[in-house]
C-alpha cells in the first residue's frame, strides 16, 4: 500500500509504522507499538547475555626446575580452570642462564599438555616470548569429554569366530 495510506492506518489504530526491510522492493513496514517492541528486544538481549558463558584466559606459571609434587599441584589447578570452561595459558619463566636451555621448558610444556589432554586441546604450540615460553590450552566441550570417558569405561572385547 502507499506510504500515506500506511501512515493513516497507523494513526487510526494508535500504532507506529516501523520499516522492517528497507532494502526490499517495495520496502517492508510493520504496524506495532514501538515502545513495547524496544522493551521486548531489550528483555531478549538480557536473557541472551545471561545464558552466555564468558571464557577467560587464565594463566598457570611454572619454572624449569619445578619439582614433581609442585608440577602435579599446578596440573590439578590447571585441570580445575579448564573444567570451569576457561582457556589456559601455561607459562614457563626463565631466569638468568636458564634461558640457554629452552628444551627444558619445551619438555615441561609438553608434559603439561599430555597431562591435560583428556579435557583440553592445544590451541597454540610452545612459543618463546622474551624470557617466557608458553602454550594455550582450550577446554574440550563437555559432550566430547563425556564421549571419551564412555569409550574409556567400556571394555573392548575381541570378537572370535566361536562367539
């Protein structure tokens, strides 16, 4: 219908004329209460924001000469952070002459990645940044983790010709 006729209809029904698709030929408009529309849209956005999980980048710092018990403690902390849904940055801090042996840090990062491979995936390979070496691990989705657990729990039986 023509624009003047649509405006007249909107005024008579005490509603607003809202252009929905301006690029369409002819442009598509709608009759509605604009205040109510804005309120419902804001309400929908608030609900969407509540349902979103904000993923943070958390960090665990290690040293090249870390002991086994301390490493296991850091691994438990890392596991908690990953199961909480956060990404994890594992950093090796080199001091003094330790930086001349980056292979020690690389082995430590690989050990941490292997320790957490059941609940995480390697997002970034080990990289040196000044006197630090780090990797980034991201959590594996809950469904993938559960599927892996199910596979691990189910015994694998070999099929024989007799059975």
